[in-house]
């Protein structure tokens, strides 16, 4: 992309586009807005390709941080809908902030991106363990897979996940 190769942008979009769109859809709660912001994100990725430094962040992290920034910008520009003043006051008192919520969503979508790259059986078991908070025994009962197999597939999946994270984030070390 740094050299203006449009095929490189298409490759980046194919790799992280679904993750960024899912994140934007969840954050913005509006498909049309998510599509508009997604276009802004990849326009910015193209424009700022020369600024990308793999020593500072992995590609997925870099693109998701751009998506996070554009989502926050969009939410700040949004015309506020009338709301109950008491509810608004309690939200402020509770310390809810857009940036904190979007940070958590970025982390979840980043992890979902990595999980999507695991083999199906490993991905399913890890999703059941961490998203549904099931024990390995409960997973074995629900799937009909022997407990020892569940354990070995989870270890294998976690190892693959660690390798993906290290590969993507390895430049940071």
C-alpha cells in the first residue's frame, strides 16, 4: 500500500474488513452508519499507509484503532435524541464514557478476528469456554466430545491463538 498498490488495499480489506465492519455495526448500532464509517476507515488506511509501522502495532490493531477513532468521531457528531434527563445524569455519574466502551469493543472484535482464523472445532470450544463461560466438563457434555479431547483441542487452539497474536504483535517486542 505504501507504494500505491491498490491490490494491497484489497488484501488488507479482505483480511480485516469483516472484523472492522462487525465492530462498527456493534458500536454504532446502525448498518448505514457502519457502512459510511467503514468507507472512511479504509480511505484513511489507504491515505495513511505510509504511516503504518509494524514495530508499533500489528495490522489488525492499527486498522481497528482507526475504526475506533472514526466511530467515536461519528458518535460525537450524532444529533442527540431526546432522553430522560435523570437517565442522562445517572450515566454521567456512573462514569460511562464512549472511549472506554469502544476500547472494550475493539478488544473483543480483535479477539474475534483471531478466533475466526482457528480451525472450526478449536474455535467452537474456545468460544464456548470464554464467551459462554462453560467448564470443560460442560463443553464435553454439550458437544458429546470426550473430556480429554476437549482439553487437548483447547490447548491446541490456545497455542494457535498465541501464535497468531505473537505473529501480529511480535513487532511490538
